[in-house]
């Protein structure tokens, strides 16, 4: 299951990096980075209290979605 969680995380990053980049052009860099931090916090909460595997996968998908912020952070710098 670790391989599935890693692949899901990477897939979500790959898909949503352009989406977060476009969103940062419209909303601004700082709000998108704050949303990304919120997504990471949600992931940690879900992973801490998840009693079933599908909840872990959902948390990992949210983490991958919101961690595609490297391009946003580079644009902010």
C-alpha cells in the first residue's frame, strides 16, 4: 500500500501543479501558498485519525493536490 500512496501523491502533484499555477496568477501567490499549507494540515489530521485505508488514500490525495506549490513558491521568490 505504500507504493500506491506514493504514486497517488506524485500523480496529484503532476496533475495539479499547472492548476495551482493558474490559480496563483488569478488569486495571488500568498493565498495559494496558505491554501497549500491548510491542505497539508488536513492531510496530517486525516492520517493521524484514519481508521481505514481509504481515508489514508484520501488524505494522501489532498496532500498531493496541495503540495504542487513548488512552482508557486518559485514564482513568489
